[in-house]
C-alpha cells in the first residue's frame, strides 16, 4: 500500500464554488462553506443551470460550460484554482449527446473491421473443410461472413478443425502429414491467437508433467507475452475511444485472441456505440472545463491527475480540475457534513473498517484480468490486509457472497463493498466522519428522489460524511480501487478530493464525489 507522498495538500484559496444562480439555498450554502473553511467569497461562481438533476447536453455545451469558462478566464488568470465544488441546486448529471459525424465514422470503421475478420474466419472454415472429410456435411447456414452469428461460425470452425485433424492423422506420408499439420496450426493460430497455443501447451503439460524443458520454456514465454498483451489492452482502455486507439487494439487482439477474439470485441464495441454512452456526471465533465471543446464524449477520457501521471507533461497539455460536490437529500445534511468534517479533523476519524468482498478474488491467484470482478474483489482483500498491517486498525472482512446484514457493522468509520444494486442494506452504525462507498451501478443517479434506495443517497441520510458513486452505469473499472483510495486517505497528508482524483481512472464519465473536498479524516 506504499504510495509516494505529496508535498502540500489542497489549500482553501485554491477552491472555487459553483452555485445555481437564483437559488438562495445554493448561494447561502456556498457562503457558509467559505466562512467555515476560509475560502475567499469572491471564489463563488454563480451559473444559470436547470433545476432538474439532469442537465441537457446542449444546455451544458452552449450555455453552462461557456459561462464557467468565462468566469475562470476573468477570476483565475494565473490558474491558481485546482478544485471546483458544485453545491446544492447544481445538476447531478449531463445527458447524452446525439450521434454526430465523428461517432458515425467510428461505428463504420468498427463494422468494416468486423466484416473483414468474419470473412477471414469463413475462409478459414472453408480451408478446414477442404482438409477434412468431404463426405461430412458441416453446416455453414448461420456462418455468413457479413451477417452471420459469430457463435455459429465458431461452432462451425471447431467442427471443421476436428474433421481436418482426423483426416491428417490418416495420412501415411510423414512429410505430407507434417505439411498439413503446420497448415492447420497456422490457421488455428490466426483464428484463436496466442490463447489457442497456450491452451494446447497447457494440455500437453497437464497430460505429461515430465515434458521436456523446451516445451515448458515455450509455454512460459508465450504466457508472459500474452500477459504483456493483456496489459497493453488495459492501458488502451484508459484512453478515450477513437479510430486510432482501436486500430492499435485490434493489432494486439489479433495476436492475443486471433480473428475470433477481435470479432467478439468488435461486436461488443459496436453494441456500445449503439447505446451512445455519452452521458456523464456533471462534476466529471466539469473537470475538463479547461480542455478544448471538441474532445471525444463516447465513454471516457483519461484522468491525468491520477497517480500514474504525476510529473507527466500530459498534465500541462490537458489541464484538469478536481471537482467535489456539497450536496445531500436535505440542506441540513449538507451543513452537517461540512461541520462534521471540520470537527473530526481535530481528533482524527475513529472507528472500525469494513470491507464486503464476494469471495470471487483469491489472495493466491493474482493472475486475473484487470478490471474484472475477481480483480476488484482482490483489491478489497488487499485493502483489508494493508490497513490492518500498516495502521493497526480493527478491520472486518466479509468474503461470503451475502452482504453484511443489519447489526453486523457497529462503529463503522470506513467501508467499501458490493453488490446490492440500488438497494441500500442498513448494516451500519456510522461513526461521525465516516467515509464509505459501494461498488454498484447508478448508486448516485439521484440524491433527491425521496423514494430512492441508491447507496449514495442512503449513506448520506444514514450519517456518512463522504461518499462517491456513479450517476449512470460506469463499468467496474471506473471506480477508484479501494486499496489505493483508502491507502491515500489513511496517510493523512492529502485531502479527500485529492485522494479521489489520484485514484479514479476517468473523467468525462459517470463518477461523482460527495463531501467536503478539504476533509482530511486522518490529519491527526
């Protein structure tokens, strides 16, 4: 859990507050925060925003964003501000952008790449059939390259491959048999990439544990290469979607998973484009208010304030502001959140730590896909182990599929767990100043719907001082990893918003942080 220390935490005069113009409660709340935290009152930016929790994309693009940009140009010419704070009355979400020419071109690129790989797969299936028994009729009815089902095509390929291998075993001429085997292996490698070769090697080693060292060396070399390709894909996932990104990704996928793996990914990506995932949390989009106006809205942009970009020139090229939200189901709750943060800082947050894993991740099985369920479950285990080892706090870790139940979590100071979708489980007696978040979709989709049971809203109502969550489906990789986030928070030298921005992967996406940005629960 060791992470390099920062020299100086965020200062009050590096903060500006965004308030809803014409909303007295929003203005008074901002003034109250300025008074309590010594933020200059001239750092309040009043903006005309919709009253609803969702701001239409065109309203954001043509009215709200330009107004904030104008205020920053006039009041922050030296770029001293590092953090913006949205307050009561400012929308929570920004709606989706109607498909534009760039998105249409992107989709056409994906469709063309998919058609090309399907054609390659169909030709490979035909080659297998030529090598196999011509009297055997392998159905290709649903395996058309342009319109067919990939699952049917994959099934056809498997059947044709098995027949081809059976026929090759019948060849009496060793030289010709070897030539045909090489041809089949080349086709199989193109279809399934390095993955299929790994499966073959693994099968041989399982059947013959005493296999020669060369086979073992080839297996481990190929396995290492494939892990490297997986890491490249993980890095590409952090970038915004683009034709250039996908061209590189497809080159990697063709090597790792073959035409079949690339085709499956292309199908998924085309489905994503059709869903038009261009909505975002208001706060996450606000982080990029200093960026040029034409950045890609489909899915996400990298968060260049993340720990891995510290010292990178990308932080200068893409200036990013931290954003937190002073908001809750009621105004008294927001003020209590501020007051509690200030009070707890004087003595330090006290209480127990709770992590609710699902039993999916295993400590002795680190070889899991980045961003997978097992990966995040292991992050919860790592957080529990690290906090107990390095800070000596009382930690309770649940590794059962069932969540903590009412009465299970007294004196809770820190919490992270999963998975109860939009249904808060009141298992906690929260300590003053508690920080908690739940790994599930849309847990911050509303803070003001009285009937909603989403976790962020209910956590705030139940006494938590700070939380975070997504306003729409974020995908698991969008969450701050709990082992990284809590490691920074416990260190005590960084504020809440700094811990959040150093560990959350993306901006222009779904996450929002609710709490006093200056809160340092372990300052003392």
